C-alpha cells in the first residue's frame, strides 16, 4: 500500500508541472480558441492516469520519481525533485528529521508513510461519499420533475437549468422560465450533451478524488470546469449575430447562481464564471488560422515534453545501466591517463546527495561534508569511477576500478553505496582481473586472467548489480551480459 501511495504522489508531482504549464499558457495566450482549453486539461488527465513511463530527452519533468520507495529504508532519507537548489534546502531537513537513530527498531518513514497512505485512502473515500450524498439529494429533489419535451424536464425544486445523468442525461429547467431564455438554455445544455461534458466532468472529479492531496489538482479542476463552459458557449454562439449574443449574455446574467465548493455534477447553465463568460460571448471573434495553429502546436509540444519522463532525471534511472543511466565521473585506465593524473583531484556533486562533495584522486575517493571528510574507496591507483544505480533504489552508487599494491596490478572493482554506507568488491586476487568500462553504451565488467598480457583489455563478462540474498545480506553480483541487459 505504501508503494502504491508513493506512486500516486510521484505522479501527482509530475502532473503538477504540466498543470503549471497549462495555467501559464492560458494566461499568456487568452485568444486561444476556447474549444482547445479542455484539450490541454485532457493532457493533464492523461498524465495522471499514465501507467507506462515513456522516456524522452525532450521531457521537461525534472524528476520522474521524486520520492523513491526505498526512502523508507534508507539510513539517510532524501528526495530527488530534479532541482538541485531545492534538494539542497530540503534534503538536509528530511535527513535530520527522518534518519533512524542508533537503537531504533524501524526507520521513522516506515511508520509515517503507511499512515499517510491510510489517510490518502480515507480522503478518497470521503470524496466519494460527498459526491454520492450530493447526487442522492439532487435525485430526491427531482422526483417530482415533469417532462416538457424529449429529454427536457421541469421542476419546482431547481433554481437554475442543468444537465443531470450519466447513461441518459436529462435537461432540467425551473418552472416559469421565459421562452426566449429556454431556447438559449436548451441549446447550451444540448451542446454539453453532444460534447459528452457531463461524462468528462465526472472523470475529472474521479481523478481529483485520487489526487486530492495535490493542491494544483484542485486548481486544475476548478479551471477545467470553467473552460468546458467557455468551450460550450463558444460552440453555441459561433453562428450567432450580435443581437443573439446579447440575448445569450442576458440569459447568463439572469440565470446566474452562486456556487460554493467543488462538485462532480451537474453542469448548471449559469453556475461557473458568469462574468468572464459574458465578456467572452460579447467579444467573440472567430479565431484566425495562425492562432489556432500556434495553439495546436503548443498542445503537441506540451504532450511531448510533459507526458514523458526524463531519460536522465537526476542522472540516474532506477535499475538501468544504459548510457543515460550511467555517468562516467572520470576515466583514466591504462593508456588514457589525463594530464596530471597522479597529482590531480576531481570533484562532483549529485542531486541525490545534497550537501556532499565527492572528491577523487589517483589514490582514493572520499565524501566531503560540513562535518569532515569520509574515505570511501582507496587503491593504487583508482583508475576510473562511474556513477550508476546498480541496486535499483533510484540512487547512484560509486563504481570504481582499483589496483592493489605499488606494482599497479591485481585490478578489481569496488562499489560504494553511499546511501547505505556500504562497500562491495568484485575481487579474485591472483586469479582474475576485473575492469569497469563502457561497452555499447552500458556499464560493463571486463574480465581477464591475472597478468594475462595477451589479452590486456579482457573480455566482456557481464554487468553489476547489488542484490539481497535469502539471509537478507546484500552483495555485489556479476550478471551475465545477456541476463544483465
């Protein structure tokens, strides 16, 4: 349940970026055809229900997984928002508050995240109950409604026209309406039915119920309800003359009703943004071709950039070992020694570990923080260092090729999992040499017989991964190349 909850949290965060983009575009491009606005919100809905992660170098989502499930077990809990400065501000606080203390029987997040998951389910149930009660009350009020014609009914218990129903939507009108108003109202509500807006609004509410914890989803739902009304108005009046648009605007003003809260249904004629709707009706102009073309182009761009996940994100993808999931920090093996290798140092910072500077020299790799320097890997020398998530926890490990002894022989591999403060080795001293290298865009392990001068590069033996055995102990494993793809 906790993993499912975190999956929805991460999806909600990713969708939040798309919501902000849609809101920004709405504000910067007010002349966009109103019928296109619901299409943009449809992209948001698609993002919220997208179960398959599609990777793209064009993605503008900073991070596909802001909160990894492994955070519940990490000795130093952190998030990855994809924003370095934000991570730098937030992660030290998260680590300080939620890092397990010596003697703790469980990581605090192992307790809090399941509790939040239960609260999330309770919120979904509450949203469903509220919608159910609202519909039942409305249905009770409509028991005495009488048919006027076709699917149009009149009732003394309604104050404003609306569409109600899922399988067989009906239009409900209050008694005593002026015939001229009835004509405009019925045309508007029938347009809603033709556009299936009554179904789309229900789907929007269902998504809001699943993502009620995301404030931007509430904003999106409110704006979405306004936009489907604007789109419906636009479709109704596109063939109207000035006088007819004035009559339609008068109908909106006459039948406007106050609206409180967020509702799943119904689609009431004068319930949403009447002032803006009247202004749009009176100022309606048929959109020129270039405006429509630009809006459609932006819609396509948003789909490509916000419905896909970043290939690199923070630099690491959980469980991947391709060129986008592996970062070569430095490479100095054998004949490719960089200038000043023996006296030079390399430094890097990783979004996943804010406040930490990783420093490498030809003899060691260390982590430098405010509290001091912590040695991680040592050798004579350290030939190369890669950053790769080989444990599948969404956080990179430091993977290095190391020699042993002043003879610069006996190459082996050392992997340091900084998130867990654990080191692993792939080492068969005197039997085999193991060397890390990029092969076909993947982080590979090359193997050769010890001191085999006839095969100095070695043969590709497979790839690395960290696994947990039946006893719960984690170990470094060499996976056959075909199995490791």
